[in-house]
């Protein structure tokens, strides 16, 4: 008989533990609210021809990486959502298995693995929706010739991670794949020399401003991604409707409240501006705090209001991905939009926004100047969407999946051997809910997002 986590005391206790461990990274009011909780069933699987050499060690490591304290996956999502959302264990033991699946050595058909894993946990008494909201499968990576080390449905309830030779999972890859479950695409950049938005071209490399853009766990999600999930509450994101000058606090850390992001009309698109502040307490390891090496005002184009697929605007192509691509000014002559940074540093920034050719006033303003708190965009998938909105079944392939050989629909891949992410397919593929993406990143000899 399996031991499901009791939905009342057990999940509440797990959430409280994460919030307590996060400490000042979450506003004080967050612990008093009721965060949305996604019950994730973490499943260790073996195959007929290859097994984890020490499954209990894999489970022990997974418990820590997924659920144990502020540096876990649960802790990370609690921090970036300001306590609005977290992951909690669906099983009382937190990680279940190992289950030996009737599949050959390290199959790359993620749909077959998912289907077999779901059948195994069902036989053990775990039922989707009744017992868990999402499922994360850990399979042995030894001897694998798959082109991925991690997969995530976009959006949806499924993730797959291959464990390394040491039996451990990659925290960076897990944060990234769970980001795909929230509906996030890979985070790319546009090169816009001198901040001229009329001269932008698709840039090389990824943003470095989000785990979805090769940033790893040393950065938080970018402001458009937070807006898409309503994770900038209480007027922290402001919709700019008239020319004004704003003082922005850092997107992460700092005092609770205040304006942290600007949402600006840009023709059919949106322009989101944020201030990111480098965390001096960061240490150079995977357990570093949010925004370890990012400083300055950054901007993102949001194509036709799709906040899940924003693109960094890089005014200094080729000069870096941390501080060097911060903006000082942006101009869009066609749409009569101008953004100018007056001051940036020491934990705040002053940003002037001129709309319709009307100059912004010199003094820093607020939403009281005729601008309003940004409305909550309709969340695309993620933890709040019913199963019917989270994508197709994992064993129902779409055209893009079949072409890539993954054999499953609505997936994003993590793996390969290069140092930057790569996308398989066209931009139109990424814009669709049934996207299949290829992402690669390497650190310390381990392949992960």
C-alpha cells in the first residue's frame, strides 16, 4: 500500500518549511497566505538492461534537491513567486521507486517511459489528480545515447531527468524543465544596436537572465515570465499608459513592495523593463542566491502579448550577458516610444518612459500618475491549468516530436554537448503550445540546462 502525502497537514507542513527556510527572500506577508501548491510525484525508474547502481542514494539526493529548504526546487519557486507558488511532495516518502520498467536500455522515447512509469505508479496506488498533479521521472543516464539530459512538457505535468554517473540530478536542469511546465519557452535575445528597436535582429546565444536562457539557478526568472504567472503582485508591475518617470526597485530582494517592472505598449507587442541587482552574498556554486551576477536595467520585447516567449533586448551585441547588455536608452520611432535610464545602481534605478512623443517628467512618479498596476495576463498552462489545458498525453506525439525522434508531444529537451542552448525547429514551432525545443548547457562536465 502506497503512502500518499496527506493533502492537509503534510503539504501544509512542507510548504511552511520551505517558506521558513527561504527567509527574507520572500515578503513577510507571503507566509500568511495560501500559496498554490503543485503536488509532484518524483519517480525513480530502472530499465531491463540498465539500473541505478544505488537507487536509495538517488532517492536521498532527489529528496534534497526537490524539497529540502531554500536551495531546493520547491524553495527556488517559492522565492521567485514571492510565496505565491511552490512544489510539494505527492508521496509521504517524497520520492518513490525504483520501478523496473519493461523497456530496453535507456530508451530515448520519453512517451514510452512516461507511459510505463505512470502504469507502475498506478499499480502502486497513485492516481493522477487524486494523488498528484505532476510527475517527474528520474532515469539512469549511464550508457545513454539520447540527445537530451532533461525534458519538460510545454506547458504540462511531465518532466524527465537523466541522472549522472554519480546518481545525482542537475538542479539547473530541473529548474529549467519545471519552467517549461509553467509554459515558458527558451529565453532568447534580440540584438538592437544602440538601443534602436527598429534595427533589431535575432541574436546569437541566449539571454542569461532566466533559467530558461542558460542562467541556471544563480538567476531568477525575467520580469515577463513573472508577469505571465502573476508573480509580481501588489502593483510591482505597472502598465504604463502615459509618459512618466519611475523609480524601480530590484526584481529580487530589497524591501517588499514598490515598482519592480514596467509594462509598456509597443505597437502590437509589449516592452517590459526591469531592474536587476547583483547579490553580493553569492558564492560561485549551484546553490548561489538569485541574480548572482546580473546588474542594471534590462528590457524585453513581448511578441503580441505572449509573456511566456519574451526576448531580451541587447543594445551592445557581443559584449556579455550579465551587466554588459543592460540598457541606457531605447527608441522606437515607429511607435513613438522612448525609454531612458537616468540612474542605475546601489539597489534602485530611475527610468523615464515617453509615449506618443510626449516627454516624460523629470521627477520620479508612480502609478498615481495615470499608470496602473499591470493586469494579470491569462496564465498559459502551468500549475493553475486543468489537465485539458496542459497539453496532450505524453504518449501522443506531434509532428515536431516525430521529426526530432523524441516520440512525444509538447516537450522541450535539455542535453547535448555545446555551451549554449540550441533550438530545433522554427520560431513558429516555439510559439505553439506543442513546441519541441532542444537546449544544451554544460557546467563542470555535466550536461544540464
